[in-house]
C-alpha cells in the first residue's frame, strides 16, 4: 500500500467514525461525552481527554446527565453518564481549552445544541 492510499484510508476511517457517532446521538438523543467529542471531529484518544475535562466542568454547569450502562464486545459492562446535545453545549461554554483542536471541538459542541 502506498502513502496516498494510506492517507485516503485514514481520512475515510476518521470521517466514518465521526458520522457514526453523530448518527448514534441523533438516533438515541443522548451520548457519552466522548461520543459527542468524536462527533465533533476529534480522534478517539483526544476525545477521551476532552471528555475528562468536560466531565469536571459538568458539576460547575450543574448538569447531571442520565445514568446508563455501556456495552462493548467481549468487555465487561461499564456504568456511564449520557448527555443530550443541549447539556453538552452548557458544559462546553464553561470549558476553556488551550490546544487549537480542542478549541475547535469546544466551539462545535457549543453550537451543536
């Protein structure tokens, strides 16, 4: 596989991940903070980092979310908290990131509601 094909495949994979996360949020009405970040265009590793920061700011925004259980293939069930896009927007307004990619993500999250 040459470099051009690798780049195209990575671009397609990122776009697919973003679209699937956004579709899941549209379908169910809620999603975890990491899912909202992936839908805003961040890779999974960075989405988890931003989600941790947003989780800390959720208490300041007085947003509780809905308790749920996250299931994955061959993995033990984990408890999670799911948020609506409006709740995430309230949290994202308080969030003050430094990294440019995170600033873009926070702006998209704030506009998603």
